[in-house]
C-alpha cells in the first residue's frame, strides 16, 4: 500500500472512529446528531480517496466517487430531518436564541389565520344561502 493512500485511509478511519465516540459520549441529542453527521462523512471521503489511490482502476474510482457523492447528499439531509423531527420532543439547553421556535410560531400563526379565513368564508356562504331561502 502506498504511503499516501495509507495516510488517507488511516486519517479517514480515525475521523469515523471519533464520530462514533462522539455519538456515545455526548450528552444531548443535537450534539450526538452533529457528531454522527460531520466526522464520518469526512472520514468516508478520505477513506474513499485512499482506496482510489491504492486501487487505481477507473472503474473503482467511478464507483468510489458515486459512493462519496451519494453519502454527501444523503447524510446532511438525513441528519437535518432527524434533528428537525426530534425538535420539541426532547428538552435541549440552547446557548443562544431559538430561531426554530420563532419559525414554528410564525408558521402556526399563518396556519391559524388561514383556518380562520376559511371559517369566515364558510359562515358568509351559509348566511348568503340562508338569505336566499
């Protein structure tokens, strides 16, 4: 194994291991989600680069590139969905402001206003139909 490929594989493996340790050691959900997303994604990228250097065939490089691209697309999306779904389900101490709570409040306010407008429209329609009778 070439030294450059070995360095990439070892560093990638260490990053993946650090991400796994972070998932076990961190206390709150958001820190665990962060550890599960960031380090293993970069670790996979480095391992794939090391494997591509070592293997050297174009077929393997294309396969590894596909694996990395799919991982780079799916890992952040899955992590975001997991974090968003768990929001409000567990208590989390925040360091700063809660922007997501403001977003949900505005969203629920808009939904309530839309529902109220529908009810008002329905009442107006009923009163018109009663007036026609």
